């Protein structure tokens, strides 16, 4: 790792490294809108955390970036609600000079902790490809991010082969070069997960596999075990791709059109979703992979071309200089995050936190370490309805708000059945059964579990026969996209 650092020190010296300039000297060059700044904060934050450690060098660099680009604390908090794929899609709309600036920031940040971590270089490479930064080295290589629901198994170090339909030529090439591909990925601390090869291994040890299955799943009958054994021969890579991975993409209206390698990005344990880079295979799988890994290994030496003198001047302002000060080494890991969450729960500030509402209806307490207020969709829809009506709503007249409540519920619910959506709203507004009391109780419990006695401003409350309202000051309610609910 020290050799890598020494090698790239030469690069920074050659570029006449200067200190990152303050915002007043950068703004005249930049065309970063507020959404770009939020997206930039998201990808830089993920880049810092992808190796599971955050140290002082990285923190100091981020502080200088935030100051120079005018990235406020509000933007940084909004960034925590974005998925990586959302942030990348926003940054794709930048101009070439701004994209080149983003590349320079990736490079500088990757070296700000005195080491080039494999996870950092992988994420940096994935980002520059997905954002569409034009470089000679990125020609003939196509990749993009997807964020999908958390899978039921750990694919952190795996590289997966996925295809929308069976491609005989690509599969034959993978089988031919299988050992070479495995070796190449092993050198990058990754493991190749090729589904047909897994099945072949199972087939070669079928008797042992069925005995193991019988032990793990004792409720399976002999007929079911025989059927499983016969079905193994009928499953090709396209079938398995669809069943195991592509159904998650289709749920989010994402599609892949070519055979591709899936790289799990980051070393974090995802709560609700996982980020994958889809690297499309161009004809030869081994050549595609070699091209990508070569790009990854040379990430910090890449230089944008076709920049005019003004753009080159801008790029010089973004390079990093080590001020020579001794750095205190305190690594920030996932365990530290748990400790901080625990401390905030019991000794956090008693100031009233802002409430951030995403365009999907998710609720976050931005000043309480961005803690999420988790609610079922129907209770969440009811809560957002009351947020939108600061004046309050008499529960006896809730039926008058049924169309609005339905729009909100349809916006945030994962149900596709319109009949079920309508019925749920009808039950709530018509006080069928105990639906209303259950929704109000869940709202109260979710906030009090997080805030204890400080939850009062967030609760739906009011006199028994009068208007019910949420007393939280509306200046503390931040909607990502209020128009999407009205």
C-alpha cells in the first residue's frame, strides 16, 4: 500500500498541487445546482465509508470540499435520503468540466487517508463510469448503478454473472476462460459467482446435495427431493438470473439488456437496499473484465482531455495538498455508529428536530442522527395528510379528505392492487373495525420509541370532538417534493 501511495505522490507533485480554494474563488467556474451539490455529498460520503473506516484525513478533505462548493448541512442531510443510483443519475446531468471536477475529487479523496483501498478504487471507478465522465480509458465500456432491495444473502465480495436471456456465445466464453476470470477477480479480493458452474458442482455431488437438503429441510418429501434433482438440469443462467436477481430490478422498473457482471458496491451492511454496478459485457467477458480492472487499478492517474484553458485553471483549484500537520488517527467504523446512535437515544439534544419527508414518503429526524421513523404505509399516508394540513382535520370529517389520502397512499404504497388500496382507505376514513385507532397508535409508538417525552410535537393530537393536528412548527418540516403528495 505504501508503494501505491509513493507512486501516486509523483502524480500530485507533477500537477503542481495547490490548496483547495475557498468557495469565493470557485463559484465563478462552477455550474453546480443545489441538487448536484446534494448528489455530490451523497457519493463522497459513500466513497469515504465504503472501506468501513473514516479517518481524519478524509474528514478534513470533505470539510474543504463542502466549503469550496457551498454544500450546506441541509444538503448533506438531504443526501442521506438519496440512493446511490439516484445521486449518480443527478450527476449525469453535469457538464464535461464539472464531471472532470468530480473525477478530481474522487482521486483526491481516495488518497486523503494515505492509502488506496480496493473498495475505494472500485467505487470510484464505478462512479466515473456511471456518471459518464468522458475519458479515453472509458471508451467501449458501459456500466451503471442500480439500487435494489436488500437480498437475503451476502453478496459483498461476489461478482455475479447475470443475463436477461440465454446468450450461448457469452456463456461458452465464460466456461472457456472460467479459471482465468476467477484468478483475476481473486487478485482483486472478489469471488466469481457463475450460477451454471454452481449448479454443475451440485450436479456432480447430487447425492450429497440431496442428503444435505433433506437435513436442512426435513419437511421435504422424497417426491419433492426427486423433483428438485430433476429440475437442476433444466435451469440455465438466464432462468436463474431472472429468479434470483432480475425480479428485484423489474420491481423497480429497471432492466438490463445485455449479459453483465454485477459488482456489489461498498463494504457496508445495507438496511433496505444494496447498490450494484452493472458492467455490460461487450462480446468477450474476459476482455471486458480486464478492461474494467485495469481502469480501477489506474483510477488516480486518469486525466480528462479536451479541457480549455479556463477549465484547466478550474481543475488546478481542485487538487489536494497535504498541509504536513500530524493527523490524529481515530478510525470511524460501523461499531462507532452504533455507539453514537445509543448515546443520542439517551443523552441527545432536547431541541426539536427537523422532520424530512422524502418523495417516497419516508420520514427522517434530521437533527437526531437522521433516524428514520418507520411506519406502515397506511399510517404513514395518514401522517403525511396531517402534515399537509397544519390547520388540523376533525376525524369525523376525515371522509372529506379521502381522495387526497388515497393519492398519498397510492404514492407511497408498494401494493399494485388498486382495489386493495381503495379498501384500505375506505376502512380508515369510514372507521371500519379498529383501523383508525391502530394507525394512530402506531404513529405514537414510532415517535415515542425514538424520542421518548420529546415526541409530543410530532404526534397527532387535539380535543376529543375537535380538530386533530400535528403541532410541529412547519418551518421544521422539509419535503423533498411536496408537490408529489398534493
